[in-house]
C-alpha cells in the first residue's frame, strides 16, 4: 500500500469544518464524488467504535475509530468489506488492505483551517483517489465556507 496525502485551506473555523466533514447530511455532499449517495452508519464517534461507509446499495467499508480529538483529529483503521449491509469475512484480497489507516487533521491557521487527510491505498486505486480527493476537498471547502 501507498500513503497518499491531501491538503487544503478552508476559510472557516476548525469547528465548522469538522461539522461539515462529519454531519451526516454534509458528509453526503462532499463524498458524492467517491460514490453518489455515499453515507455512513456508526453507534457514535468514540474511539473503538465501528463506522460503516456505505453506498445506497449497501456495499462499502467497515472501519474502526482509532483516535478522535473533536475539531482537531480523527483516525480510522480499515477492517474489511461490507456487502449487502453485512460485514464480510476477511478474504485473501481483503488482507492486502485491511489494517490501512485514514487520518483527518484540522489545524487552525490564520484565516481559517488547514485540512490534511492521509490515507493508505492500494496501487490500483491511486489514480482514482488522486483525481477524486481534490474534488471532494473542493466541495468540503465550498460547503464549509458558505455556511
């Protein structure tokens, strides 16, 4: 796996950006570039809890919150696949990416917030992520700055 890093500056407070990152309705807006209708389910933003990132068809990714400092930092460990709303057993192809990390860091800077996202990604998805993450961050910037 390779670690990718994406950065943007948003003219809004870290609290505002955090809300736009993780509010369920705002999340749907900025993540639609990855898959139209993307959303998540969780029992709460608490270290150790699981989060399911889902498509409207019920497929997606199961992850676990590793660390959360509200308005500052959130890291996830990817655990496995979800098919038809159910966590799937780990298969050989899943082993190549299970355990990968994704981290969101919000740093207050003059005039707003610096957002840094790092993600572990398989080679075959690098081009997609390098194209899609900048679009998603641009949308996150738009919704954070307009509210």
